[in-house]
C-alpha cells in the first residue's frame, strides 16, 4: 500500500474521493490499533472515525519527511488515549498500586503463543481490563515508555509498571487456560 | 533476551499481522461525521463572527444610548456652556447674547453687587434657555460659600433635559461674557469633530518506522534484515501493513528527530508530555455591585446595589498569568443629596428668591476594565484591576423653590438627563478580585473596588468626599477560549 503525495494533496483540498481512498488504504492498520485499545468492535469503529477526522483535519500540517504511517498511528493512539481520559469511570479503575506480580517462567507460554493466530492474540488482549490493556498496548506494541504512559494515562510510573506486569500475567494465564482447554 | 521480552515481541508481531477487511458502512459513518464537522466548523466560524458583531453593536448602541439616551425628545436645551453642546446650543447662546444686550434690569445680590459676587465666585451659574415669564430671574448669584473660587468653576448644565425655569444669563462683566463666548467656541469645536515530494510509503519494507513517542530508544527504527529467527525484529515484507516496532536497540533517524514541531497537535510527540494551555479568551460578565456610599450632611449617599455588565477579552501571558481588557457599563445610583445649591435673589419692591437644587440620582458610566489575574490552580484565580469609567449620562432632579419675602410661594421639580459639568467625567476604580470556576465556562467573580477620586468635580452643596468603596459579585461566562 502506497500513500502517494498526490493523494495527500487531494485530501488537503478536501476531495471526497481522495478522502475515501485514504480511508480505505489506512482502514486495516488503524482498525488494528483501535481494536487493541477498545473494548469492542463498535467502540473501535467509532474511535477510528474520530481519529480519521483528526487525520484529515491535520493533514495540511503533515510533513513528508515523517513516515505517514507513523504519523497516523500517533494521531490514532492519541485519539484513543484522549477518549480514555474523557471517560472518568474508566480512569477510576486505575488505582495506584506499587506492588508487582511475580513473573514466572514464560518459556512454555512463548512457545505456544508463537503458534497463535493474530485473531487469537487480539481476543486475548481484548480480555484484559481497560487500564491494563492500555498500558500493555502502549508499552509493548506501541513502544511508549512508562514515563510517557504515566503522563498519557495520568497515573504514576509505578502504576504503569504494575499494569504491565498484570497484563503479562493475565495473558499468560489466559494462554495457559486455552492450552488446557485444547488438550 | 528474557522470556518476558520474547513474550512481548511475539505479541507485537502477532498484533500487527492482523488484516481487517474494509467496511463500507464505517466509511459512511465517517463521511457523515466529516460532513457534520465541516458544517459545524462553518457554522462555528459564522457564529463567532455574528457574536462578535452583535457584541460590538450592543456595546456601540449601549454607548450611544447612554451618551445620547435618556434624553426626553420633548426636552429643550437648558444650558449653554457644556463642552458637549450641539447645534441647539448655538440658538441658546444666541438667545443669551441677545438677552445680555437687552438686559436692562438692575441686578443685585445680597450685598447689592451681584456681579462682584459672581465674579468673585468665578461662577457663571446655571443657565436655562427656556422659561416661563413668571420664573425669569435676572440675577445669578452663588449662594454657597463653599463653592470653589476659580473661574473654572462653572456649574453648568449639559444640554440635556427639560427645564421650566429659565434663568437668563445677564453679563455685567467679562466673567459672564466668558461663559457665553467659550460656550460658543466649544460648541463650534465639538460640532466640527464630531512539487514534487518524495513518495510516502506504507510498504512493509519502508526504511523508517514510527515510534510515536520520541523517547530515546523508542524512536523511528530501521528494521534489521531477517535472519530467520522469528523472534528477532525484522521487516515483514509479506504483510503490507506490518509495522516494525520500536525497541530499545533501534536508533531514531536524525532527520525525523529534527522534524520541527510548530504546534502541539494530535500528531506531536509532546502531545501529552507538554500541557496545552490556552492563549486567549472572550467572556461576558454581568453582576451587581454594592457601594458603601459616602457621607453627606443628610446621611449616607450612594449606598446601595447597582448593576454592571460587559465583555472582556483576555490573553494568557503564561499558564498562570493572564491580562484582560474589556468594555463595561455600570451605574452609581441611590444619590439623594444635591450637589448644587444655588440661590438667586431679585430685590425690587420686595425680594424674590429662587433656590435651585440639583441632585444627580444616578450616574451612568462606560468603562474599560483592565485586569491582571494569577491562577492559583485551574479552579481559582485572583488579581488586581483598574476600571477607567467615562461618565456618559446621569439622571437628575432639579428642584426650584420660589420665595417672596422669605416665604415659599411655589416649588417645581424637573427630572433631567445628561450630566452636569460639575460632575467628574472620569471615574477610576481600583479593584482586587477573586474568581472561582463554577462550571466548564462559568466563573463567579468577587471584587472589592475603590474609587480614589471624587465623582464630583465641583460641588457647592453639602458633600464632603464622594469617592466610592464597594463590592462586586458577578458571573462570567466564557464565550470563547483557545
């Protein structure tokens, strides 16, 4: 998939056909991000559209030296986090806890997980609690540091670390359970 | 690499491998949102324009109304010498001049020397252009000893209002002529004013990938070539949408790091790390003011509740400090004591005395508030301010008492509008205020005000110091903040 500068130029001019093409081209990628952060597909679709509007709104400020994919990912992640921050109830679930889960041996789990399909991985991530899921996505998949996550989610770094460990532990348990069910 | 890291990498790769089929329905929703957003933006812009124009017109008409308003259309010009004379004054002045020429009535004062007293007081007195014949008073004298003794002290009514009692100006000396000439010249003066870019690729084989955080070790990465180990970080050429994830060992490319960021936006690296703060705002304000009033011989004057309202435009100097300027209208009411007390006596077969009392019951100001605010936190702020008010109009009561041989024979009372020259046209108020947030756009503002200068420029009555100390309580609604 290529996003040509001409397509971006047309989007700046608010050409509807170009906007449609851009949406179609980026849909899968943006949806993959949204689904990781959202609790269900409907919410993910909703946030995807919101993020897409922001992309179109800001597209005139896009600089070609930055990879377009990275640029739209940043917008989408920020949109998702904005939505999360707006939701006070979800925020209340983020409790400052300084204790950590004991990380046990992941070797068996890793072996099993590498055979998992993408959809299965998504399904497992989706089962995580909201705050934990967000910390996990931000740290593991989108590469943010705990310091940045703390600022984004308005939690402490310690809480961010706790959520990450909790997510790993939970995923490990889920994968182990899946394995047991299969056996 | 620890098992945990390995675990993370598997998740990373698997998470990005997924491909979601395009959903046309989603696009329809996005298209509708896009249309609504663009329509709203258009409406938003025009609404802001309309609001701005409306506020401007409101302020302009308020100013015009306050300035020219309160004039009874049926009223005639009552005084000559205000600097704000309009065309009507010329006629009055002419009449006065004629009156001066025709005057053949002997004028006396209590000391049988009206001119001497008038001159010594430096006062040209209250001059009315229309009168009933029976109320004509030919002699103008200042009754009060308290009245300032300078030629500048002309307690002269502005050219507004209704008068029944005509007091012709009858000059006997230069002092009186001065009034008429100056009035004419003032009136005349006032009348005369008045390319080709590099392709952007989303291919899996792209050279740089975006970590959106910009933190060291988490930036855009150049993927390593695949070495067959699936746990290693590598470009997945098979999947077009595959993203290589930023990891500690990858280094950001310098050109991306140096990408200038002009504004803090969704795509900025500092979107969350830097707090976005507003730069300016417009709010409307309305409230009540309680003035403590001032002491006069007959008790407290000016004490009571008044109103005020206006618009403020502010800008944030920093996250915590803001400055604002605005336009405001307010009044000072509950004034019951006259600031002017004038007694004219004509001695003939028996003495005829006319006593005129002028009370400005309400004063109307157009003000320009300047405020300096410091935000203690997002909810509360305090500051100091200065309100420069210009007197636009006043509601007055002119009472005239007629005496014959010291026995009161008649009384007339007339309501007039427009301010007298004896009033101070500038009203400066200093203030300290505390503002607290009630809602997203609503603030409650408490303010203590002190006006260091007297509202009267010349007062020959029993007023001591009419400066105003008071408290204000208002609601401020933010129309716009960005």
